[in-house]
């Protein structure tokens, strides 16, 4: 069986991702604690901080699912699909329900809804589906999911830590 369909071959990846995601979540808490008063002055930034936490928790949960020993392939496939759909849905829900200030344009809102959730959670769903089918890439779909979550999360941390002070 190919490496793409054997979770045991992905334990090193899972451990590295779990470590990185936990460290990045810590960075988010530092950014929020340093600039909490300023963050609360903007209607959309508290939600953005919450979404950023979701971005960092997504790879963490994914990694923990991957490194769980002795887990059946189908069980992991279902967990990955459920995680992708649930977290992606949460991201979209948070963005849609957020009050917006004048600084948020329609373009910014569409980009914040239409890009992050599908790019970070969509590959999780595909990973689960292709893992179950044993065709189409399997666990290799975790790489774009993790990269997207980290990139979007770091972008938001930059806003919460640096850009907010401009």
C-alpha cells in the first residue's frame, strides 16, 4: 500500500505539525494579550482572533488524528472529513455573523469568506475521501491544508500584532 494511505507513515509529519500549531496558537495569545484593548475597538477583530485560533487548531486536531496509534484507515478518513466540514462551517459561520466596520469592504469580506475555509478545510475533506477510496492522493492532501491554515493564521496574527498599531 502506498504511503499516501498509511497513517503510520505520517507520524513524523503529525508530530511536527502538532508542535508548530501549538507554538503558533501561543503566538496568537501573546498578540491578543498585548493588543486586546485595540482589538476590541474594531467590530470584526475579535472574530478574526477567534478565526485565527481555529486556523491553528485545525492542523493541531489533524495531527492528533494522524498520530493516534492503531486507528483504522476508514475511521481516520471519516474523522478527517468530519473535521474539515465542521471547522470549515465554523469559519464561514463566524465570518458571516460578524459585525463589520467601515474598514471592511465587500471585497475584503468575500475574500475572508471564500478563500480561507475552502483552502484550509477543503483539502481535509478531500484527504478523508481519497483515503477511504485509496485513490486520489490520500494523506498528501493534508499538506496544502496545513500550509493554508498556517499562512492564513500567520497573516491574521500579523494584523493583530503589528498592523493594528498603524
